[in-house]
C-alpha cells in the first residue's frame, strides 16, 4: 500500500520568507558552519498538524474533513515575531520564529480534532505557532550562549505579517539533501463578512 508523508500547513509569503532568511544569516554568523542545518527558504512554513506516513485513502479522508473546517473559517492575519528555541535557550535543539494571530489556535484545534478522528493519533495539546529556522546538529555550551545572545536582539522583532487565505495539505518527500515539500491540496478560507 502506497503511503504518503503529509502535514497540514500555512505557507509564508515571499517577503516574510526573505526576512526570515536574513535572520538565519544573522544567527549563522555566530556559529560554525556545520553546527545547524538551516531550513531552505522554500521550505519555511507553519505546521498546523503533522500527520506522518498515511495510506492514500486516509490522506483523501483527511482532505475531505479539512476542506469544510477551512471553508467555515474566515481569512485572518498572522505576524512573524521573535526568535526562540526548543526545548529552551540553555540546550537548544531547534531555532524558531514565533507566529501569532487571533484565529490561529482555533483553526489549528479544529483541524487537529478532524484529523485525530480519522488517524486515531492523540491530539497535540501544546500547539505553539512557529516556523522552524534550523535544527541544531552539535553545539558547545559556549556556542549555545553565543547563539542565545545573538537571538536576544530579535526577541521583540517583527518579521512581517500577512493575511492567511488558504491552508495546504503538504507532502514531504525525503531525499539525501533533506525534505522536499509539495502541495497536494489547498483549502481556501472564506473572506470575512463586512
């Protein structure tokens, strides 16, 4: 049975991606070249729900459930703001930029509920809107402190905003160079009523 590695996401507009690439370059100056695997510009996105490897039939059911959830949701504004680390600045494994917007948590929760009903995955109760800038491969404590210091100036920075008009069902193809993403289906949100 053919399985697809899929996730639901909001893709970023070009101007926001450009600003995030500048943040990556700024942070990269503080570290050895091989310390972090930076996310490629075309792969910068906000994951709403990672679904993993699913049979094509299940992916079709996810698509059928996600479409009406998105159709009920109005377009809304998001802002990319502040640099952070998972699990924290003391032992960073992932470097990210936060994504904030009033309707984001509700849309994510509704999609989460729709997907979990199909996949039997446990719901993710700690969603934090973010875009992964890079994954740390190896870092000394001193390098970690330098990275945290460099990110400190971006703690209150804004990197742009945009109106979300679609949610995409994405497929991730694994390759030796890393993951390559493609859009399987786009689910439009409806314009707000005036």
